C-alpha cells in the first residue's frame, strides 16, 4: 500500500526557534499533500493544501508566514514552524493524495512538536 | 462551507454490544465520505469510504456505514464490538477526489469495557 512518512516523529525546541517537519510519500508520487494540526483529544484541523510546484493554499485563520510550506518535489512537502512559541506545541500530521488510480489520501504518522 | 458533525463525543460500551456512531455533514453537492480510526498512540487509518454506488459500505474489522443522502448522514455501525475497538473515530468529508481536502468531524472516543 501507499506509505507516507514524517520526520522527525518528535521534536522539542526552544521558544523563538524554527522547526522543519518533512512529509514524504515513499512509494508513490503525490501532486497534492495536506497539513493538519491535532490538539490533544481533538480532531484534525486542516492547515493548508500543498501543491507541487506552486504556493500552498492556507485555511482561514492559519498564518502563512508562521507556517511555511514547501512542496518542491512529487514526494516531499515540508512544514516549517517559524519563531515557534509554546502555543504552537501540537501534533502535526500530513497526508498525501493517493497514486494514480487510488482515490484515497494516506496519512503520515504525525510529528509531536513541543516548544519550551 | 463544508462541515461535519459527530454528535457523540464519548461512547462507552461493553464487549459484544452493538455500536452506532452518528455523523452528519453539510454540503449540497457530491461528496466523498470517510470513517477513520486512530488507536491510542497510532496514526490515522482508513476504516471505510463511500464514493458512489451501494450506500451500504463495508470496511475493515467488521465495520460498516450507511450513506443516507436525504439525511446527509453517514453513520458507522458494528454489530458486536471488541475491547480492541477502543479508539478515536473520525467521520470526514471531501469533494471529488483524493486531491481534495478532507474536513474532519470532531471525533468520537469509543471506550470498550472488557
């Protein structure tokens, strides 16, 4: 089946630093990837849609200068949390639109970000 | 805008009990419907999906869901739950295809008493 990985799985950083999270589709090409944020015991909130070779589309209320998304290739999208603050601590999950002929999104295992 | 409502926030059942989790969505056009499960400490997994055709959809692990268009509902069912079904369940909606964004419901936490 289609596999999506995320790196790192956990990251702890100091307030004010930037953190980059990678999302990779391991065995298929993904024109579109999505970034979600999940608060403890809450649902997934879509942050942005990442399209290969073009600018990401952000959901209302999500600061694009705060959460930088780059989708430089068909297998890699990155989310950079800039000048992180404790309120940015969360679980970040990516998904990728399935390979050709597979109409499904595949989710990564998530990245736990803790900002001290 | 699309939205998804899950009315049960936390459901507690005994093993072998029957399960039904409610899900309603708001969108007037054609939608794709999903149920995802998130076991404790694990990532999201697809239970089942409806794109078109038979409104009664069977998924993995004995789960099924019925799409009732007139009620904008997509309720999840299982005739006899097991302790291993303890997890968080999310109903979700997308438009058209896998390239469309998915909107998730708030989730229902299912706890099964052994």
